[in-house]
């Protein structure tokens, strides 16, 4: 079990020594234990008192401390912790009944720590997520993402991730699952859980969750979600044969809006289009048509000079003209 023993009184020289050790890649817990520094003290004084420490350091150490001061990545690197130490912190948090435990300060300032924390939390609650069997892992993830914010709260993670994720992604299933996926790949050497070329996969835009709104601000995400969702559910739509594609659309056209909702595109249809096109099947088909043309180099499915084409009726409906 990794833990810190920091009972003796430390000096500024000890603090400088601990910082230099971390800069030299001495493991976090060993560096702090060696110099008798508590984690919270290490974080607070390193981030607030670096100028003072530089002034009292010998030239060689002062040069290193100055380098750290001027490089945010080097500063964040100081707080990189080993996975076992993070796990012991997390187990204390979820095992708490009365007294509250928190992550030591600095933990969430390092992305590798956050990555490890996500993996530890999800696999501690559900060991199946450690499996090399991608199908099992994907199946388990689909079970938990139907109410992901509530799930994060149950793991005591929601507050942590609200302060670490990018604007527009706070608490989003996609942001957390991408972190989990990154660590999963590193540990198992398996393909990404979001790899659409694999038989089993997750969708970035969600299977049982909706992607954050800012995901739909990227046109390539919109195109990928629409083309993949439609062709995955209706393989005929991936054909280069124009008639086959239009026939497939004709089969769906009666209840097209309901069909698009049923294959997971509701969130996209509400969030990706401007006012007047929201929840519009026609807007979806126009994007599909764009990708279809790029992939096949064929004429537009709406091209009236062709023998058969898609015909718009009002703003949200289509018919087949033959």
C-alpha cells in the first residue's frame, strides 16, 4: 500500500529538495516522504512561494525552480502521483461514513492523475470494466450511461469533474468516457471503445446518453454521426448505387422522424441545427446527402435532373420522385 509518512518538521531546504526530486522524476510519495512534506503543504507552498524558494536556493537549484516557475507543464508534472496512491485516496473517500475525506491538493492539477482516478473509480465499482473483452465492457458502459450524472454522484466524482473539465463538457458522459477509454487502451492494448471500424463500439454522440452541446458545433462530428448512424442501421444506405440508396430512404420516409430518433439522433437533431431546422428529418438527409456525394462522387440525391431523386415537401418532409 502506498502512503506518506510525514511526521517530522520540515524546513524550506526540505521543500526545495522535494521539488528537485520531483523534477528529477523521483516518485511523488517517495520524494515527499524523504523530506517530511505533507501533500497539501507541498502543493500550497510550491504554487505560492516559489519566488521565495528561488531567492534562498543555491544557483543550480534556483535555475531548476525558475524553469518550473516559467513552465506550466513542469509545474503540473510535480503533482503526478502513482496509481496506487490515488487509489488509496479514492478508497478513503468512498469508504467515508461520517468524516469527510478529500483528494489531496494538487491531485486534479495533473491530467494523468485525473485519468487514473476515472479508471480507478469506474473499475472499483464495476470490475467487469477491466476486462479485455470489449463487448463486455461496452455492454456494461451502456448500462450505466442512461443516467450518468447520477452515477458520477454515486461514485463521489461529480464535484471533482465539474472543476476539471472544459467549458461545455462539465459532467458530460463523453468527456469522462473518453478518459476511461484512453486508460483502457493503455492497459489492455485493445482498440478504442469508440472505434467505429470494430464490430462492437460506443458512439461519441451517445448510445444511452446525449453528447454535450459543444460536440455538435463541429460539422465533422455532425456528418460522422448522421452517416454512421443511418448506414449502421440501414446498410443499403452505404451503397454506391443511387437507386438502392433512394429505395432505402423511401422505406423509412413514412415515419422518418421517429426512425431518426430511435437510432440515437434526437440529441443531434435538437442541438446541431439552427432555429427552423431543429428536429428536421430533411436537415438530417441534407447532411447525409453531402457525405454520400463525397464518398461516391455521385450526383446529389436531390438532383432533379436525375431519373429518380428526393423531393422536398414543405420543410420537414420528403417524397421520392420517379
